[in-house]
């Protein structure tokens, strides 16, 4: 179940989208970490198994803003941010009843180098994320890519480098029953 209110606006060289939303999910499926082997049912010492579990229900309420700016004919800038509060209420085990404020941000720049070649740089940032079994620390990453279009844009070749600064690090702290 969800409800969203969105505003779309254009101001000279800027397109703006702003949204507020509420969602209710009655069947939350997330990763489930357990020391019990999912097939044999035996407890393993020093081994954690990652599977999926239907935890119950959750709701979130938040807002997202997206801005696209075209300052010149050859440069396009896009930025977005999403902030939301999430509340997991599983009902079966109060250990898993978690809530928290999460946020993400993304920015990209696309430069048209000539008629056929464009360059794109993308940066992503995730603030600390709340999950049912724990929390993931904040992290950021930057990618870059080239696109060469041919035959009136019917064929394009692309090359992409992910995590160009080798900065991606993610750490999750979990409670395992």
C-alpha cells in the first residue's frame, strides 16, 4: 500500500521533482543471517548463513527531491536526495522491531564531448541504513563512463569504470538470534 504526492516544475533550465510518500508493506522480505544451516538445520560454529525471511510488516514515510539542471547545451547535471523513516514491526520477535531514519543521495554530470561521444560521472552516497537485523554504515562511491553513439543513435558502445577511487567500503552490524 502506498500514497505519494509529487510536484513537477520547470524553471528556465531546471526541472524539479519533489515528492512526499508513505508506504505500508505487509510482507517484508529481507536478508536473514543465521548460524543454522538452512537445509540440514544443524548449528554451525563460526559460519553464518545468509538467506531470506518474511519478517512481517513495515511502513515508511519520507520525501525525495530530484533536480535536473542544463546550464549549457553540452552539460547536464542531475542530483537527487531521499530521506525516509522506516519502522519494522514484525510482531513475532521484538528483537527485530527496528526503526530509523535512512537517506541516500546521488549526483551525475553528463558532458557531450562531440556529436557522438559523451562522458558521465556519477556519485552515490548512502547514509546509515536501518534493517531488521541491524544497521549498515554509511558509504559513498563514484563511477565514470563513456558512450559513443553510431548510426543515428541506433548503436552505441559504452565503457564504465565502477568505484574509480576504490573507496567503496560497507560494514553491517547485525544481531543474530
